[in-house]
């Protein structure tokens, strides 16, 4: 494989870099959210960046032009995403642009595409994903929220949990059981639900980094018009797997992780280096080994992302490859956060309120935020099972 850009890719990269240098305001650059994939798209100020992208036609790089996307080729998207990550640009309305919109393009009817896609592109309509339930996470197909047909509507009862952004969403992509008497995967349907409908209540959940990012959502006889069924009745599982494929194929950027690691190496240097004046201390030596390991690992993550892009550009669909990428990059993000905390020593525990905190408290915050990365979008155990069965051909137990 030739890792260099073709001349077309190189000139596109230059175009994206020049655009970012000129248009991305310094105060909109996000140090961590854009890299770590947690809390992405949740800063209301991201919308300023969305408007700038809209003028350039780059809000949705992967969407076809007929739906208002940029219609970029796979390799153009790859270059674009690398440069966005390097520049720490926000990813506004990420869930809707990255997961929900592409699912609507695949499974929605003409009226639904007409109704929803433009609101996603303009940032006026904010979406959340109502899949997980208290007893159904990894085994999502066991979900119990019920939707029962009644006249022109379905009536929804049940509960969702861990719903990112539900507290400020206009619509939810919801999975509910429409037939309880068939095998579990075959009785689920997908709906687009107006979050202001009577009977919906949203209760906040604060995560261990003290952020209110996700929520519990309760449905008490909520009426959803039949026109808001997405895809066919009882075939919602296939709509959901489309969304999950988009979710796994790379929210954490390997290039972003490399940039973050460089920053950590620089910021923690005063805590482990004696500047070489009297040779290296033991602490300095082990710190260098630890950083070298993490740098090698970020290069491996970058190679995995090249592999996925190269498959996609040949029209192949990455499946266990996307699971490897998700597994490796989310666990690596946690190792990088641990390396940061380790190398900063006691200072690594200081939050943003302390003037002595390295990177203005980001190390401590990153350490806590990263715990969720190996759970969101499918846990590491589930990704390992995909790799074992579909990649290595191991038998099911
Ligand atoms: C930051 C964050 C954001 C999220 N946002 C959303 C959202 O917007 N919408 C949404 O619907 N959900 C969201 N989720 C929920 C997420 O999809 C679930 O947490 C995830 O699927 C795991 O489900 P669970 O929490 O019920 O854990 P469980 O499925 O109960 O798993 C508990 C433990 O058991 C292990 N385990 C379970 N089954 C197996 C198995 N078969 N083999 C081996 N080990 C197993 C798991 O790996 C895990 O360690 C979010 C989660 C996080 C952390």
C-alpha cells in the first residue's frame, strides 16, 4: 500500500487546511471533545461552526449532494476528517449528521427525507438516539418499550436510558417492540418521535465527569403518527444495525489521539524530566518508554483507520474491521488518559479550578470522561465477540 496522498488528495488536503486556517475561529477549537468522541457536538456554540461549514457546503461530507451533502468520495472524507481532527474543529450536530441522517437516507421514505434532512443540515433540529433501556444494552434486541397501533397512531409506553442529548433534542430515533410474539429481532420497529409530544418526560443523569450529557426518557401513552414509522413495520432491527454500523466506523479519530498525546508529552515534561542536565532520572526514563509505547499505539490506530478507508474506497463494507477500530481506539484513548495522569503525578489530579493543573485540568477531566468510551456504541466485550466470530471464525459458545 502507498501511504502517500495522490496528487488529487494532496490538493484537496491543502484546500481543507487553508479553509480551516482561515475560517475556524481559535476560540471554537475544542481541545478534547473532538478527539475523544465523548460529549461531541454538545456545545451550543458549535452551531457557529456549522453555519461556516454550511457556507462552504461541507456540513455533511458523506451525504450525497442530492440531499444537501458534500458528496465527497471515501478518500476525500478520510482526508477531510483527518484535517478536522488535527485542527480540533468541533463536530456540530454530530449524532444527527453522522448517524441519524445517513440512516434516514438509507431507510426513510421520500416524505421523511423531505421533512427531516434539511433541519439536520441547518442545525435547527437536534436529534437523540433512543435505543438502550435499563435491561437492554448489549442485548439490545431484548428491548421492552412497546408501540401498539391505535387508529392513525402508535401508542408508546416504556423507558429509555443513557440517551445522549435528550434534554435538548427536538426528535428521537426510537426503537420499540411492535410484535411481542415473534423472535426478539423480528418484532422491533423504528420511529421518529417528536420530543415535545405529551407523555414524554426526560430525567437528567450526571456522568462521573460531572457532566449532564445523557438522560432517562419515559414514555407514558405517547401518540406517534403512523407516518413516523421509519422503514417497515417489525423490521426496525435492520434500521438500527445501519445506525450502529455508522456509529462504530469511527467517532474517535486516530489522528486526534496522536495530536493529544503530543500535547500531553509537552505539558507533563516538567514533572518527569530534569532537562537532561545531570542525565536522565529513572522517572524520566520510564516516562519516555511509556510515551514511546503510546506513540506506537497511535500509529497502529492510524493504520487501522487507513485499512477501513481503503476497504470503503474499494466498495467493501468494514464490519469486524470497524469493531477492531472501535475497540482499539477507545481502549487507547483510556491508556493515553492514564499516561497523562501518571506522568503529571499528583498534579494530574488537579481540576480546572487549580492554577497548578497541567493543561488547565484537562488531564483529570479526560481521565474521567474516557471511562464511557469503551461502553458507548457497544462495549469492548461485544466488539471482541464480533472480532472472534466474524474475524477469526471462532465458534459461538
Ligand atoms: C457516554 C455514553 C453515551 C451513550 N449514549 C447513548 C445514546 O445516546 N443512546 C442509547 O440508546 N444508548 C446510549 N448509550 C448506552 C450504550 O449503548 C450502552 O451503555 C451499551 O450498549 C452497554 O449496555 P449496558 O450499559 O446496558 O451494559 P450491559 O449490556 O448490561 O453490560 C454490562 C457488562 O456486561 C458485559 N456483557 C454484556 N453482554 C455480554 C456478552 N454477551 N458477552 C460478554 N460480555 C457481556 C458488557 O460488556 C459490560 O461490561 C451510551 C453509553 C455511554 C457510556
